[in-house]
């Protein structure tokens, strides 16, 4: 199985490189007091409390999601490989994809038999599958 690469111009390649570098260095944004209560989890929630030190961004507090952390707009939403991800649930969905710019991501509810059909159809059409899983 040959891994296909997206067709990008030089500017998009440069911006994608910047985006991937920023993503690698970006801090992990965690919910306020995620460490204190297990029931909270650590998924991001904006601190809204009246006396919240995190909301006020005082020293030695975790960072807050802000516009300055965003990557280049032209490549925002792309997979790190440079493809736009399209969810696929059956082999017929692959025919609507542009293999030069889009890659397939198989839905988690798809079973092994249909997954094999999707992968074999993707190879015929020259479409890249981002999560092929274990195929015998």
C-alpha cells in the first residue's frame, strides 16, 4: 500500500510546516482545577468565576485558550499530512472524494468486513485512508 501525498502549492507546504511545528510546541489547555476533582476531567472549559485567578490570568496559573495560539488560517482544519479529512462509513462514500486534496477517515462504528471493503475500494480509487486499522 503506497501512501499518497496531497497536492499542495509551495505556500501551503510552508504554512503546513509552521502549523505542525506550532501544534507540537503548543501547551496543553486544561480545565480549571482539573487536578483537584477526578469527576471534572481535564477537557477545556473556560473559567467564568467572578474571583477566578485563572480567568484573570494571574502569574503561575495555567494558560487560557486565546487567539494567539492559533495556526495559519489557510491550513487550519487540515490533517498534519496536509489532507482534508472526510468521514467515510461505506465504500460508496469514497467516490465523492478528491484524492489529490482529501483523505478518508473510517467511522468508528464501521465493522471489520465493511472496513476491508472500504480499504480495497480506496486503493482502487487512489484515496488515502488515515486510519486503516489492522487488515489481514
